[in-house]
């Protein structure tokens, strides 16, 4: 899924990583 698109998949992976980091921060705060 994320690997699909080649170059287009790279920005998506970065966005996913950012989302994970944000979710982790919220989880720690809760």
C-alpha cells in the first residue's frame, strides 16, 4: 500500500510517520 506509487509513496510514508509521532504524543499526554 505505502510502497505503491514509488516516488508518490515517499511523501505518504513521511505523513504517516508524522501522524504516528503526533498520536504517540497524545497517547503519552492522556
